[in-house]
């Protein structure tokens, strides 16, 4: 993991995995957009310590942008997705 920033919202360091960085490049998502996503996005718990954070960016045509994250001592962004759709829990 080579990219990181501090999240005021979570009060911890945010690390991006190499996979997330590659996904960002492939999907043309900037680090600034990921920072906004983390700070302002909607959070949906996936299970203990795992969540999705999604955010609508009006200037992007491939919304929602979503990060799959692990929340612990730090917040780890595992991957970045676009055109994400929330599924209703079953």
C-alpha cells in the first residue's frame, strides 16, 4: 500500500491498496475524489469491520462511485468501483 491520507471524518489514516490504486487508474478516479468519497459518502456496513462508502459526483457520468473498505485502526480502501448500485439486504 503506497497511497494514504488522513480522514477527519473517521479520525484515522486511510490507506489505499495497490488494487485500489490500479482500479482508480482504470476507472479514472482521482485521489481527490477518493478523499471526498471517504469524507462525505454514504456508509453501508457489510459486516464486522467491512463497509461500502458511496458518493455521487455530479460531474461524472458513471455514478455512484464506491469504495470497499476495511475499518480498523486505520481505514483500508480495498477497491474502487463505478456505476455501483446498492442492493437491498435479503
